[in-house]
């Protein structure tokens, strides 16, 4: 059994992953900024007698990451697998978002993962064993308005993961990228909320698209199961799309030239909605 550190475990994919791994008898160090605000994981772990230990770690803080990981390793031994899941989003047109929104998203989604990687790598390298699993998104492969800040952070994490995989393979450290599609968590649910007034239509459109996709929701446990499969396999595959929309979306984007992709995003509302219905069978038009 492996010892696994999961970041952002207070809800959504992080919580689901911690539970899937704990129920498979892996020892899980589930970290989050404020455990008191998210007691559900600890309560479930206690009720089911799962090997899950909840602790405080803020991935935005150098000191918090170093302190938390050092404490875990000092008290419990080395970490076998790091799952970088912590993430936030800010949806909106580039002109509408404040620069602080871009900084916040990059700080958590990219630099937060990087901090954790640098904290666990020395002991993994010395032991010549370990695994690092970075949770990105389809938005790490497909950049669509109004997800500029989120996509930029996930594209960056994808690039970091590719380079990391090249650097650490000779030390027997596996790197995997998990790319969820639309998963039923708080983040996509937030995107479905009515968009503020804007000269740009993309947030309103994306709200409708996510609402339509979530009418047939995909549970975050599916992502947790994929992470379990990666940990328990000897597979060195780098990328792992997850969810019924993941592979079709990647294939759909690959079928277009870059110029066609830009034209799709820049199309008028009727053309855009018709395209979504034709290609995905989803009615993304605003509900009355």
C-alpha cells in the first residue's frame, strides 16, 4: 500500500480521491487550507475507519507547504505519491477580469503544485521511487473563452508535467497528468450561475454549456478511481483524460485548424449554439 498526499481535499475531486484511496487501504494525507470549514472528509473517514489523516496546508504559501510536508514525513515516513489537486478558477473575459484574478489562479493552480513537487522530490529521488499525479483539466489542452486565467494555469501545469517526467524518469519516479472533463463539483456548478453584464458573450454561453452538460452529471469519484488505477498500475502513460466528454472533446478540437477554432469562439450566438447542439447534442441556450 502507498502513502499518498492529496492537496485540495476539502471537497470535489480531492475529497473523492481521498475516499477512493482510503477505501482501497492506501494511507492518505488529505490536506486543505481550513479543515474546520470542511469536516465531511474527516467525519466519513472516522465513521468508516479509513486510513485518512486530515491536515492543514495552504498551497499558496511556501512556509505552509514546507512545514506540512516536513511534518508528515517526519511523523509518518516518506510520501510515495503526491496528487496535486488543489485548484481555483476565475471565469470572465480577459478585459473584464482584474489582474489579481489571473495572479490568484496561477498562484494556486501552478505555483501551488510546483511548491508541493519541489517539497517531495528530494526524498523520492533519493529513494528512487515515487509518483506525482497532477490534476489539470480539458482546459489544459483546449483554451476556450471565458476560461483564460484557468486555461493558462492548466496549460502551464501540463508543460511543467511534461518536463518533470523527462527529468525524473531515470530516478524511477512516475509522472501522470489527469485531465477531467466536466465533473459535477462546485467549480463547474459555479460557472452555471448567471453571468454579469459584459460586452463579451462567452461567459453567458459557457454557463449554458456547463448547465446542459451537468444535466447528466459525472461524479468526482470517477476521477478518484482513475487516480487509484494509476497508483496501482505500472503504467508510465503520461496523460489520462477522464469523463465521457474528455476524449470526444479532444478529438473534436484536434479536427479543427487553429483558425477554425478561433472562428468557432468568435461566432455569433445562433451559430455557436447550433454548433454545440450539432456536435455535442447539448442545448446550451439560456433557460427562461
